[in-house]
C-alpha cells in the first residue's frame, strides 16, 4: 500500500486522522456497529442485523445459608448474556473447584 515516489524517493503515509481516530489511507470501511443498511428498501431482519452480537453483564446475587452458623448468606457472582438476534438470555456462574454447590449454567439460553 505504500508507494515510493521515484522522483523524490520518499514514502507515502499509511494513516490519516478522521474524527480523532487513525484510519488507514484509501480504506472506506463502514464501522462494524452499523446495524441497518442505508438506502431505500426494507431494513434487515433482527436475526440478520444483530447476528452474533451479545451484551455481557457481570452480576451477583445473595443466597441465604441455613446450614451453617458461621455464615448467614453467600455472595454468588454470575454473568448475564443477552443475545440481540433473538432477544434471548443466558445466566452463567463461574465454576469453583470443590465448593459443594451447583454451579455453571443457571438459566439456559431462551427467551423470557
């Protein structure tokens, strides 16, 4: 992509600044976050426009513990995944070795 000017012997530049962001010269790519194509006609269906786009949230919940005197509650961390293509949700909890409590997928991926 870089051409050497035969007359002066200098190289061309590879990047320009657009809106404060370095962009490769000669490349006019649409941003990856473009969802609906421009122009006349019907917008793309949601399962096409939002394909493989997921919102990820970190969360926690407080679980009461009745079996032990040492602790009255337990904080459990989980991840909430929201799939934009079909408005479904999944809740996962990170597994801990030898904890004795059920962990992993708390809510399978489905629409609520």
